[in-house]
C-alpha cells in the first residue's frame, strides 16, 4: 500500500508483477545451470551419440561416423543424395499428377443431386426387372410341375386301359381252363384253310408259268 501513496495503483501493481517475474527468471537460470551440471554429456554430444547409435543399427559396419559432421565431405555427399532422392520423388509425383486425366471442375451440389437421382432410378429399374424375371421363372416352374403331373396321370391311365384291354382279349380267346374258347374255333379253321388255299394257288401259278 506504500507504493500506492506515491504513484497510481495500476503502476504499483505493474512494478510488483515485474519484480516477481525477475525473481522467477533468476530461479529458472539457476535451475538450468544445475541441470546442465547433472547431465553426463552436453546436449549436442547426446544428440550426436544417438545419431551414431541409430546409424550403426541401420547400416551396421557400413556406417561412416563422418557423416555426422556437417562440414565433412561425407555429410555433404549424404545431404546431396538425400536432396536428389527427394527431387526424384517430387518429379515422379508431378509426373503421375500430369498423367491423370483432367476431370474438369468439381461438380456442383445440384449436379451431384441429379446424378444421385439418376443412380437411384437406375437401381429401381434393375430391381423391378429382377422381380419380373423371378415371377416369370416361378410361373414357368409351376407350369412345368403341373405338366409333369398331367403326364404322369396320363401314363397311369393309359397303362390301366392297356392292361384292361389285354385282360379282355385274353378272356375272350381263352377259357377258364386254359383251352381256346369253342366260339373262336370256326374262325381259326377258316383262317387256316384260307392260308392253305393261298399256298396252293401260288404253287399252281408258278407251275403254269411259261418256261
């Protein structure tokens, strides 16, 4: 409060803050000096040692520690090789970009919506066509199944009718005891006599043929 009696309050507060800032800065410098004394190596030496270890781990016996010295020829050669590699990568990237076709300006929001609507309509049409094809296939399978059932039924009916006709014919030509029915004997005799007559006429005609 003593400073406020001889100067404005804001100036007194500013001086007090500056005093505390100077005290903090002095404490930081003392701590940094103690930290450096506690370290076994200087920071530059530590970084160099780490780079040396990484180089050995990466290249083995082929690693040259001279590349760690920026003023050495090996370091300059390594930097030049690194720059050349970066330039080649950049040139390759630019060549790939130039080889890509120019798609023109980016489509607007309205154009994107129009394309989206077209894609949706196309998908809807494809889905409807698939549904129609599925219905046709289902109807065809049902018709084929019904046709097969009708064929099977017709075969069974024809088989039964044929079996009935066979049994009727057998019953007409044969009696119960397995002998021919007497009602068919005149017809059998007529057929036999007709056959004999035809054979005789054939032989007679052959005998009268001029030699």
